[in-house]
């Protein structure tokens, strides 16, 4: 077998062919005519083809997708490009061709046959996300004892056609291998995929939001993360069946509620895993703007809550339980969905389930005031962690108490809100007393395990603001100096794997720390870890992987190579580098850019109140920030100072002068590394930060 052509980042071909295969999406019951994901009315046109970021979008232009190249062919193959271009491809005995769709895609395969000679005449079909596992057997996705998913065999009839049944929908693949072993000749006139991901989107490329910067690689990373989350958004009736079928695979299970859910992986597991939402929920919000699918995933967890209040580690059909951290991720996702939508009515509708989940986890307190976890199922597939006062779980618990208090206030339960806020202070003090390692300058894994300083706990503590500025800088420096290797950041609490969920947390934290060195290091981490995945010749070069070895090799046939928890760069670039963050559906906002050594960044975040547009240009002496926020809202602008002498102007008027420490006209918060100007009304504003010496 030899490669004949490759187009690593080209979009899948979608033009019409005369001998088009019969579409089978309707057989799935997918509502492709349903309304696109709703966006609020707002000023400003949708991005046009002239916009420079348009070229980075990886989603297909149509739900009818054809290959745009041939990865390899061998044996008796005539006109291999005919499978997607002019004419037809003919496969004789021993003939094999692997088609390349340019990017990872998802859906139902259709074949259109021409002349067929010989009997029997069967075509073998196999799918792969990676070049490493291209061959006559599909990569593994079922989780059964068989290993790889095997070969789909299709009886070829002259002038006939074949359409994949619902159960053989393939959730992610870049390569399709077709071959003939019989003493026969099969002409294939057309190979078409009915694209099934993101079922609520009429136009797959119509992202509500965008990001564009002076770095071509960062632009590519943003859109790869957006597309990874998009391909992980599925019709809930097309989930992974469990237990695994005895042959091939079965993606016809109902794995959630509503008409669209956000799952963990496109090929595998196609199931709601609440922990993944810790990153993928935000990625969906800042890119496609899809809060509906996320909400359905949260509702799926609540639909499967036990009478004890315990929430699932993984939704149906896997239906795994016994994970205290994944239990909390559902509750945290509930609060994040509220912040993104400001939908109090929805919060009220799930309040009994939410508070039952809150009571379940609040019962697990130690005498020292820390959370003591005893359900750690989420670690059995990697390194088993002991029960106890684990630091990531405690940082999550602190965050849960704070966000829970906000929700309680919104539904009118002020007594519970006060109780939760008081407990959050107690937990923060206990973390400081028992988990902060002053010598290392970082949080320890457990109170008695100061030999390990976890990537997860330290990153979340900095990202969410638990650690003050000085400790945040120390913790991030500790991670950089002890864990970073050529391909990225190790995760010491997971046997030093390059864990991409926790790595996504660290991207946010390094950028949020405020230290310019940490910000530029975060960009370096994106380049060495996510840039490697995106450009690796072994991977799909369009979506981010479930995990990464230090060698940079793909991990296994069973691994997902389109996994939502690894999309940290997308939300970090919008939330930290561009600097747009919104609360209460956009009623409150903050524009707080972290320039990270870049010259320019611009983008949009659509909220329930309308769009927030921001751009900044760093010219060395002057940093100029332009932003427009919805009328009737209020927010803050954050700017870097980091000990420099700076003059900050808002719309031409001085609002902060570091030389005398005075603020003019607006409340100002000065943290040392940054200045925040509060009380800014919605509308268009320009801020200039001038270094005076």
C-alpha cells in the first residue's frame, strides 16, 4: 500500500455528483429541518466569506459529504479518484483504496454501484480516524472483548446501492477503506456520507462566535477545538449501545434526552460524561453558542439520578456511578449553564434534583472541614487514587459551594445561600491549612502526600480564583518547572501522563495567573501539546485527542481522536487571551485581555443579552482595546500593569494613573499585576493603556 495523495487540512468535498447515493438521514429520525441553534437578536451581520477567520472553519458546507483525496491504493484498482470525482473507481480481486475526507467527519456511508462482474461480489468497508490504524478493520469503539470493530461486508449488485443502517453510523472518521477479496470486479460510482453531527445546526459553518489573532496556529487551534465539540454533538438516539454487540458496532442506542446532546467522544463513547463538560461546555458556548445540547446532557444526568441524590459518572447506556468528582461536575455544569443563559425558570425546574445532589456530596465532610471522597470510579481506568481529602475534589467542592450559593439566591433561598457561602469560607481555610505546601509553592495531592503537587487541583484553584495572586503565580511556576516536557505538561497525579482534561485546566490557569511569563508559557503549551496533535501525521489533523503520550504517538485503536475535554485552547483563547467573559446571560461582563506575547486578537461572544465584540492591538508602548457590549448591561475592563508606570484612558479620558495611584470617574481595583475599571455601561468603548516609562 502506498500513499497517493494527501490534503491534511482541506475541508471535505460537498459538491453534487450525478449518481448521488440515496440519502438515509431520514431513516435515523434526525430532524435536520429543525431550527438552527437560536441566537438573540442583535446588531451586526453574520461573518461573511471576506472575514479572515472564515478559512479556519473545519465543518463541511453541506450534510452531503464526499472525500477530497485518496490516501492510499493497492492491487487491482482503476481510477481511485472516481469514488468522489468524475467517473467511477473499479476494484478487482485484491484491490483496495483508502479515501481521505480531509478532516474528521461523522455519519452514514452510502455506496452507489455501477457494473459488477463475478459472484459473489462483496465490498469490505473499514473506518479510521488515524493513519496508524488505516486498514481492513475499523478502529475499536465498542469496548467489547473483540478489540477492533472489524469489517462491514456489503453485497454489491450491478446498478444497485447500499446505505449504512442506523446502527452502523460512524461517529468519527477521516479515512474509509474499500476493498474486494472475491474473484469479482466492482465499479463504485459514488461514495457519499450523510453528515449527522450537530443536528440542531442548519448551516454547519454558521458559528455564532469567532476568534482571530496574529497567530495562525492559535487560530487553527481555536477552530479545531470548536469543531471537536461540534462533532461531539449528536442526536441522542445515535449513542453507543452497551453491552457491546457481538459483531461490528451499534450506534442506535438512546443515550440522552431532547433532540441533541453533547457527549464525550464522537467515535467512542457517544455518551454523556459530566466531567468532560468541565471544558467542552464552555467550548460549545464560545464557538457555536450551543447551550441547548449542553442542557440536554445535564438533564440526562438528572434523569438518571439515584434516590440517594447520587448522579451518574456516565449516562446511559453505560450508566456508571460511584464518582464523587463527576457527581460534582453535573452540579457545576448546572451553574455554568445558568451563567450562560440566565434562565432562572430552568434552574427552578431542576432545583429539587440539584439540591438532592448538593446534600449527597455535602454529607462527605471530614473533621478537618475538607471534603472526603470515597467514590473514585473516575480513576479506575488510569491510576487508582485513594479515598480521602483529595485536593482537586476539594477545590471543586469550594467552587460548588460558591456557585450553589448564587443559584440559591436566584431562586429565592437566601438562607441556603448564606449557609453555602459560610461553608465555602470554611473549606477555603481548610485547603489553605492542610493542602497548601508553602515549601513547594503549590497545593499538595492530599494532606499527607506532599510528594505530588497535582496539575488538576492547582490549575483549577488558579483558574477559579481560590489562590491569591502571589500564590497563583507560584503554583503556575511550580507546574511549569516540574512537569513540562517536549510534548506538553505532565499530570503527576495520573502517572505523569499528558492528561488533556487537566491540561485544558492548566491553559486557563497559566493565562489567568496574571504573570506575563505564565501567559506566554500558556501559548507555548498550546503549541507544543495541542499544536502537535493538530499537525501529527498520525492523527486526523482536525480534532483533538482523548489523551497523548509523551512520545507524541497515538495511544490506541480504542482511543477517541475527537474528544471534548481536550478543547481547552478554544475557550481559553476567547475567555483569557481575547478576554471576554460574561455572567447572568451577558447582563454582567468583563473584558480582560491577556496578550500573551501576541500582537493582535479579535472576536465575538454572543450572549442572551446580545453580542460582545472585542479586539485589541499591542504595539509595545500602547495597548489599545476596542469593545462593544449590549446596551443596558454593565461590566469591567481589565488591563495589565505588572509594576509598570501606566496611564489608562477610557474613551479618551484618564481613569487610572499608576504614578499617583489615583482613579478618575470609575471605581478601580488594583491587584498588582492588573487594574480593573468597574461600572462601565454597555455600548462601544475604547481603552488605551500607555506605558509612560
